[in-house]
C-alpha cells in the first residue's frame, strides 16, 4: 500500500486536480491500497475540510477498482479520532489507519484504552499505526496483541526500529492479523520476520517495483525480491535525506507529477540530492509519464 503524498500549489493550498492524478497513478499500478492523509500526506497540517475533500476524491476514483482507500484519522484525543472515523465511514472508506497519540506521552494501558474506546464505536476496520520516532509513544507487542482481540482491529503498521520487533509481533498475533512494515529501507527484512507487506513512501514514485517485491516475498522467491530491493536502495537513501515527505515530494515534482508545494514548518528541498536525474528517469519509465 502507498502512503500517498498530498500535492499542493506553491502557496500551500491543496492541489485537488493533481491529487486525483496521483490516485489514478496508483490505480494504474494496481496498488492494493492508498492511505489518505497519512504522515506522508502531511496529515497534521490539513484541516477537516481538506481531509474530507481528499478522501472523497480518492474514494470516487477507486470505485470499481481493486485499490482500497484507507483514511488516516489519528489524533491526540480519541474523541477527535472518532469524529474523523465517522466522516471516513460516511464517505465510504474501506478502512482506517490510526496513529498512536503524539506529544502527550502515556502508558501502555493508556494506549490500550485509547484504541479500545475508538474501536468500540467504529464502523470500519482499524489498522493500528506505531511510529515512536514521531510520537514518543511506543506501543509494545503485548499491547498490540491485546488490542488484536477486538474484532474491528485487523492489523498494524509497525514503524518502530526496535530489534526483533516483527519477530515478537509474529509470535503473539494470529496469522490473519495484518502486520505491515512502515519503513521502506527495512520492509524486506520485516517480511522475512513475518510481516505481510508494507505501507510505503517509495511506492509514490515506484509503485510497481514495491508491489513486485511484496509479491515475490509472498511466493517465497526471496532471491528475486532481494535483487529488486537492491535496485531501490538509492531511492530509499534519497527518501531519508530529509524528513518525510520532503524528499518524495521533491522527486514527484522533478517527475512532473506535482507542483512545488509544501506546508510550514516543512521546507521545500533546494539541493543536495545526488543521482536525481537517473532516479527520475526510472520513475518516468515505471509510471509511463
């Protein structure tokens, strides 16, 4: 699945025309799902009206396709999450991605109660999202396993860098619970440890390749998957050059897919990336631009 970037005009206003084109590029690549208003989509910088409009366009575009629409609705307050979840359900989203609370640090029991309150009134299936480098709240595998007992909670996007995190999750969770990596540069290793896929930033620009790696791993062809993954290592390096989504929006712009727009406190990337020309050529070839 792709954590889709939110295109903007140079003045920072959302570019809904280019958004529809980005969504279509993912449909054309037969990506399993797109995340609307995730970290890559600058979720914390979008207002409620923008969130709803982005979601509406994505859902309408993905109708009668195999690409699912996942709305990222996380917030500090569970009541705010519930409010956004109702908007997503009303418009016809397929599932929710909900990041742990951020800024306000809490306990494992606090995280458990937060998500249970949300799940109890949710009309849509929920994918948990753990990214402690951003939130400062690391949801441990034991807490995830407790939450997984709720029928509405169907998976987790795990973006922790903790050693053996995916091994621990695999041991504690049932096979039908979706364990998804949240890091492009390590998702192949995560799949070797039991993850079933990735919610990817790189697939904004190389969706076919990222999906192919996942498919090869599912088939057990680890050698071919690793070979293809190696060919993307330069891209993964570029995407970590500055905080996400700065580099991926830069590459999308260089490939002519979005305008030069981003919102403060994020800053547009001016220079410093090497190998951009070759990478853009690969992007254009894959997306048939």
